[in-house]
C-alpha cells in the first residue's frame, strides 16, 4: 500500500488548465494534503511571497512565464521541492527541467497514483525544508491582508476587529487557501455550541464577508463552492 504523508504537508499546484488544476486539487486533498492552486506563474509568485509550501507541482507549458523559467527563478531564493508536469517527454526537456533545479519530472498524461507516489518520495527525501529567514505568513485579499501568525486582519493601516468565531474561521481558511472546506468540517473544527449548525456557519460567513469583500454580495475572496462548501482564494 502507498504510504501517504498527511496533515502538515502543504502543496502548491500550478497549472493553466482549470480542469486539471481542479482534479489534482481534489485528488491530493483526498490523499491527505493541504492544497493551494495557482493558474499561472504570476499567481504562484504572489502565493509564494506570503506562504511557505512543502512542495510545488508545476506545469511546464503555460502561457507567459513557463514552468522551467519559474523553477530557475525560484531556485535563486528557495529550496522548496519542485515536481514538473509536462506533455513533452523528450530527454532534452527532462534535462532542461533538472538543470533548472527541479526535483522530479512527470510526463502527461499520468496516473494520479503515480503523482502521489512521486510526491511522497520527494517529501521522504526532504522531510523538512527550513529557512534562515522565514517568509512572513500574510495573505492578501485585495485591500485587506491577513497576518496568519498573529491572526490579525488589516485594511490598509487599520486593524479590522474580528469576533472569536470570525477569527477561528479565518484561521481555518488560511491553513488551506484555494481549497474548499465543507460546512460539516467547519462546524466540527469550530467545535462551539453556538455555531454547531451549518446554517449558523452560513451566517458567520456572511458577516465575515462584510469585513473582507468590497462587495459582500458578489464575493471575490471568500467564495461559495457549489456542493462543497466555502473557499478562501487570496490574490
């Protein structure tokens, strides 16, 4: 059986194909990982500027900056493991990826189980990535920013007051940006009698949106994912 590393490992999946991005996110979350997704190199750079990841799954063929160029740039400032995905299987392309600093290389199409095996193998080789200068854990939500270490929400230079329940929700969402969290899980993780019903969670989400969103009725950052729950999608 495959040994799956669960719990603390946080993956960043970067792919311009929305369908593949969504499928990989769901599969890896079911396999026990925290998963954040990015649609291109630019969005990946924003996420990497505010969050630490245990591994990056990176598509090579993307519009704009491609995966190999991004890998080369990231290697100048971080040692986070990188697994490249590409439709090209020629030896020269694999060599180019490894020379850029990639840890492994997987050719599309591939079996999801093979991706999982390779991720597990990389994480076993690199059990913990540390940095002498840790990146500040800050999520940017338009004009609002959330300091993950302090649990503080700011709009410009003004702090935004959060109730205890709102603060607990922000902590839960910030642990897995870009991943949908079900109402049932939110109820269980909050573990409070006054929010022990899914409807009560909906009310708390509405209140939290008023503090985050420019237009709470058309949320950009705290999104509803039909049939799955809610998702925090930072810039």
